[in-house]
C-alpha cells in the first residue's frame, strides 16, 4: 500500500511541477476567505485518486477537493489526501508546498506519504516500521528544553476569528523558545518535526488531510502528537501539537491555557 501511495504522490508532484512553470496561466478560484484552489490542485488530486482506486477500488476517499466523495462509504480503508498543501505558497511561486497522502484503517492511520516536489524529498511512514526521508531512517531531535527549540506554526488566517488569541500564543512561544517559523504548509511542517528540522510544531484550524500523514511520521520518528490539551483528538479536532517527547509536555503546558479563549473565539457571536 505504501508503494502505491508513493506512486500516487509522485504523479501528483509531476502535475504540480508542470503547473509551477506557468503560474500566470492557471485558473484560480476562491473556496472562501483567503482559501484558494487552482486547476493544479484538482488535477493533482485526480491523479492521486486514479492511482489509489486503480489499485484498491474498494477503498474510500477523503480528499480536500472532494474527488470521489461518498464512494464506498462503509469501507474500512480510507485514503486521506491533500493534493497540494500550501496552495497560496504555490500560487505565489514560494517554494514550500507538498503532497500529503495517508491511509486510515478503521480510523487508525497506518500509512503516510509526504512529497515535496520542489526538493524531491519523499517522507514515508508505515505504522510500526519507522519513518524515512528518501529511504533514510529519521528521528525527532534530541532536544529536551523548549528554550533551545525551533518551533513551527501556521496562522489561522482565513476568517481571522482566532487571530488575537493566536498572536498571544505565538508571543508565548517566541518568549520561551529559540525561534518560531511559519512557512505555510502544515503537512510539511509535521514532516520536519519527524526529521528533526523542527523540535516542535503547533497550529489550529486544521483539517484531517493537513495532519494525517504528518502525524504518523512524527509518531514513527519517536515524537508525540496531540491536541492543545495533549489528548488524542488531533485528527478531527482542528488543533495539533507535535514535538519531541519532553518538549511536547512543555508545549502543552504553555499552550493549553489558551484553549478557553479559543473556544470563546469560535463561539457564535450575538447579533
């Protein structure tokens, strides 16, 4: 199954690379505030789904752009797909984006592939068998103190609901860490935690396709993944912390107190 996922990711990467040569000619539409989709997103997703269903026609698909939505609704195997994580980066020619493909079996992620077509970096993981970058085994970093750590994040940028609270969270991390980075592709950020490029990562407002493959990479590389409270509801809960084991606990202690403010921010406003 991993081999098929890698094949699908590379096919999508070829679509993305061709599209990157003629960005000015692409058709782009807005799905919502600051949320864009291009013909490349859709073509890359179509290539992935065609490859996966060609090999596993009885599997279900949960993909960002909705390809084959509703097919095989009772399937035990579900492919969770982001054909182009970092679309805004891609559309501006900023070289930080990736393909993310994960397989869930009975709601447990068992395979994960993240492919960076710019650098030709292939991150892979199979549950219980470790995480790899270009066939080389990777591990999370050995840092144990948040003050020494480089941390990644992303902005909840679409409607601005969480921005004030999130800026407070970012300030807290900046004060208590060695540095904070925001490149703009959550799946690749999680892969970087697994590879030890980051020591930790946090973000809110995420979807399952942003998190699924990267979370398995982190776990198989010896790290921990959870929601802001440190619990396991990160795949569908919209928030994630990923880090080395000792740093994970420190990040939870630092960021969990903001959950009440985030809940207030997301509550419907009285008219």
